[in-house]
C-alpha cells in the first residue's frame, strides 16, 4: 500500500533553497541530521526533498511538483499579501481540467503548482 510521496528536486545552494522554503513559504526543516548536500522540508501534510546540483542551469531545470490544497483562494491571497512572486504565466485561474491553480518558481526554477479540484470548491 502506498502511503505518501516526497519529490526530490535539484538545488544549487542549500542556504538559498532553505531560506526560500522556510522563511518565505513557511515550511520547516525535517530530519535529525544535517547533510550538506541534502535538504528535507515539510508543511502541513507534504514533504519535499532537495539534492545538491550546483552546476544545474536554472533555465534548463524542469523540476515540477503539483501540490493539492483545500483552500486555494486563501493560499493565493496569503502569498500575494506576503509579496511572494507568482509565476508570470501562473496566476490563479480555472483550468480546462477542472482545477483552480497557480504556480511559483523557486530559486532554482523548480515549478510549484498549487491546485484545488473545482468539485471541492
């Protein structure tokens, strides 16, 4: 039985990635050991892992995560209120696949898409 999934995304600089996810997006670091080339963060019921890839070209990074939420409107408004940059093509919108979504790019160009099914709204 599958229980959960923790995506692993590339990061060029652990400090920059850690600051973005913890200080800006409100995640917290998990794990009882600090690895110089690995980072694990969590928020609510999701966990994201990062591995060091110092030479990755952000313009060639296609890392993506789809994060489901139960309150897309309030999440989006809280990000706007906190001046968190929304992807220029990722503003809150209803998609043809019946999801309400918006997207962010982290410092390494990993795409974070937040979505909620229209059936839940």
